C-alpha cells in the first residue's frame, strides 16, 4: 500500500466513525422523551373535581379519565368524593368536574367506592368523556424511575409536579389499615389527591393518595400513590361485573 492509499484509507475510516457518532447522537436525541410533550398528551384527560353537600365541608381534588376493559371511567380517591356521616361514608350530593382550561362543569355519579383502598370509580351523568388515559403495569416500576402527576393543587387548577419512584411497592399502615402503595418524592398539596401518577410514556402507573404530612408529621418529599394494578383489580372485580 502506497502513501496515498494509506491516507485515503485513514480518511475513509475517520469519516465512517464520524458518521456513526453523528447517527448515534441523532438517534438518541430523537428517541428521548420530553416531559412537556408527554404532559401535553395527557393533561386533557385530567379533571378538577369539586364536591358540595349541606351536610359536610366542600371537598376539592383531582380525577382522570381512563379506559379499562369494556368501559371508560373517571377515577379519583374515595376521600375526595365521600365524607364520614356519623361513622358511615356517603358520597357528596354534588360532584362536578371540569377539564383543563375550561369553565364547563360536568356532573359526576359514583359507580362504586372503597374507603380502605381509597378508590372511587365514577361516570359522567351526561356526555362528558373526551380523551382517555391507559393503565401501565405498576409491578414493573423501578427505583429512581421518573414519574409525574397532574393535580388540582390548592384548588388553583391543574398543574404538573415531577419526581422519581422512591420505593416501587411498599406496605404502609394508614388508620389501622395496611395498604400497598408506591412511594415517591413528589411534593403534593391539598387538591392533588386523585391525580394520576404517570410514567414517561403517559401511562397511569398509580394514583396520588396521601403524604406523610397529612398524618400530622412535618415531612417533605414522601408521598404515596395507589398502584395501577390495584386500581385495575378493583375495576375488574367491582365494576366490570355489574356493568
């Protein structure tokens, strides 16, 4: 091989490596999921919820529209849409929801709720369903996985808060009842209850339920969500069988 051939081969090798490097980074950039794009795709399936009743203080929280099996439902926490009336939990007389950046309110009816699981399944009394979310598999969550929630924090409308999975699945005792929950470092406030916990594919992997601060302890960065598989099991056993 003469000097010209050697130089030519070296140039070809450099160009090939350069092209491979550029291809790799271009592919990585195009494959990267942007949080703002994911949020844009799911926020229109989330709802502000307000409950009123002459027998109890008003309640505000979050809900979301999800498709499961043969039905489409609005899901929220039981503690958002029910109240303790002399030792027995009852649903609020008026439960209304509105979508992101909308002033139109839609009445909701409860199909079923479970205060131990803190799950309520509802439907619109009249046509109100729009886009729906899908459930992900909460059993596949990983330590440190990026997650986010959309909720009606402090009643100021729907907003996004992100964080990571601190513990994928953990048993926590609340009011004498042991619950299987997802621990996150997401800071939630009053009104975030019932908001979907979402992965970076926009799938519902859980539902925000409570934080340690709710129990009278001043702790930051410890919030808990109901696993999506628990919600799916509840819908399948309690809802799908009666519809």
